C-alpha cells in the first residue's frame, strides 16, 4: 500500500470562503487538488490529512466538502486542525460518515489505525510554548494534546512496524526547538511525523528531514503545490 499526505485543504464548498482571498497562490486550489490527487493516488492507496479540512462551522453543513473528498481515489485518514470547527465527538463523526456513506474516510480521534506493517497515530497538537501570546489557557490545551498523543501511541506499544504520527501544529518552534510532542514520539518509536498549519512565509521556518530517528515533513497543501506527498509503500 502506498501512502501519501497532504493537509490544510481548506475546502470551501460548504462555506463561501475560498482561500485565494488570502493569497493568489490558492487560485483554483480545489480543482488543482483534485487534478493532482487523481494523477498520483490509486484506489488502494492511503492518504493522510492532518487537519484544516473544511471551513464548515457545523458537521451537518460540511457534507459538500466530505463528498468532494469521498469522490477522490484512495482511503483517507483525517485528524483535526485548528480551523476544523465542525469537529465533534467520535460517535457523531461516525454517524455523519454513515449518513453520507463516506466509506473511504476515517477519523483519527484518540485512536490508531493499523495496516499490516504500518500504524497511524496522532492528534491536533497546539500552539508553541515559545510563542509570545502563549497563555495559561494555551498551556492547558497544550498539555491535553500531549496526553491525546500518548493515548493514541499507547495503542501501538506492542507493534513492531512503522509508526506515522499525524499532527496539525508543527512539533518544533520557529527557531527549530522541539516541543513536548517530539519527546513523546521518540519515547514511543515514531518513524515519520507529518504536520501542517504553516503557510506562506511561515513555511520557511519549518523543520524537515530526519532528526533523532524521526523523519519530519511539512505537508500543507500550498507548500506542496497542492500535490499529495508520497511517503512510501508498506505491506498490508
């Protein structure tokens, strides 16, 4: 099974909020995502999407964006981003999925997925403690997200294959300093970490490549020129 990654799709079929109002690089982005995805991904492949999927505010309004995703080739695993206001409980997400027959989509939410020699884990992450506006409330959310990553990874403790962690927020500061998410991933033997959230000039500060045995990739859609990034192939 081949595995790809792309995040921050910011689909706006459900809400009239196209991304090209922020930057011209996003012009016709939904058409470009579709075209590039179809060229690269087959039905038997897996695509990891770590956050910022849809601009919809409520899950019931997000149907057009999820039907767009369902129509694309491959299986998809989705995790939460900071703009996924529609995100809700695991039970409601699965009921929504069933109501629209979203058979190719799964939600990563305090769980893990296993495909033969591959395990997929993750959580949203949060703002960096080095940020000037990092507040006491941010610290609570940050610590909660650390625990959610542990919950996901504990499910892989006896797993001997490759572990890919999906985060939305980068696990390094703009200065390249690791956050607590890095320590947790190292302790649980994560091999690859993908993350998004960074756009435009902020992408220049992204930490990528192999560090202490973990391979890091920024997979924001605009950073990838709206082409899913190939991560590798695993036995299933």
